[in-house]
């Protein structure tokens, strides 16, 4: 499974990229607002930090205005892909961008039918929001299972399932077990994915024992 990071915080992106575990970046208007920086400045900097796709989201709600924004964003860097909301205008824009060879990430997906429509519109990625479904008392991961199964029934579908709204490490594990293509993970959850008390205890013991090896520090 590929890992994207879900943030517009360039320090966090730099940190994850340096470890070599990053395949791409997703942003959204809320994350950009949280950065406190200008949209273009943030996206251009992120695109320099990672080679993989960087999602930049449109804020227009009409197709032509979405396309104007999308073409502008796509001109900023080769690895910008366009995030579009899963509404009819967004899928119309998705179809056009797909024909123009511009990558897309269809976002705010909350049902299998929506994911099927996104695939039909030629989306590069579809982003089901599992954490927000969990928040409503649903089982967000059931949606991933359904979409993965439905897509598998149609081998001509090339749209990748990008699991979004991830809240904890178990979400990532379950997404991988279901065969999702990508998880976009917030920085705090990436940190937690590394952590295991037995790793820390084991390392501490190895280093302590190493001190007793004759000539180890020569
Ligand atoms: O980037 C979209 C998605 O990951 C948002 O997550 O935590 O705001 O539901 P969240």
C-alpha cells in the first residue's frame, strides 16, 4: 500500500519525506487554512519536497470555474493533481481533466455508488472519508471493503482507492488488509505507526548489552 501524508504542514512533510516512506501528499481547504500560508506558496513548496502526487483542492462549485482553478493549479508543478468534490459538477470537471491528462482525486466520498461514479468519470483516485463515517456511528471501514470489492469486479476500473479521514493506526492496517491502494495519514498517526513499546525496550537492551562487548567502542 502507498502512503500519502494528509497535511499542509511542510515541516511534517519534510520529516516524513526524509524517512523515505512518502508516496504523495493530500491537502484540503481546511488544512491549507490551518497552515496560515498562501495556497500557491504551500502547494509549490510541497511539490518540491515530494516526487509523488500532491492534491490541491478546488473551491469552485461550478464545472467551468473548477476547470479554471484546476488548470491554474496544474500549471504550478508537474506533480499537482486536482481534488474535486463528489458532486455532479465535480465529476464533469473530472471527466474533462482526465481527457486532458491531468490527475484527479475525487473527494468527500461517503458511499460505494459515489465511488462507482467517480471511477466512471475517470478519477485517478477516489477518497472515501472513513473517520467521518465512524463519527456518525457507522463503520467507515465497511465502505472501503465495499468499494474495493466493487472495483475488483470491474478490472477495467483504474481508479485507486485512497483511504482518507484516517484517525488512528488501526485504520491503516485495516485499509491494507482490505487491499486499498493508498492511505493518506495525518502526521500524528504516522508517528504512532512507528511506535511499539517492545521496539523501544528491545533497542534499549541491545544498546545496554553492547556496552559489555569487549572492544565494542574501539
Ligand atoms: O483530506 C481529507 C481527509 O483526510 C480529512 O480528514 O480528519 O478532516 O475527517 P478529517
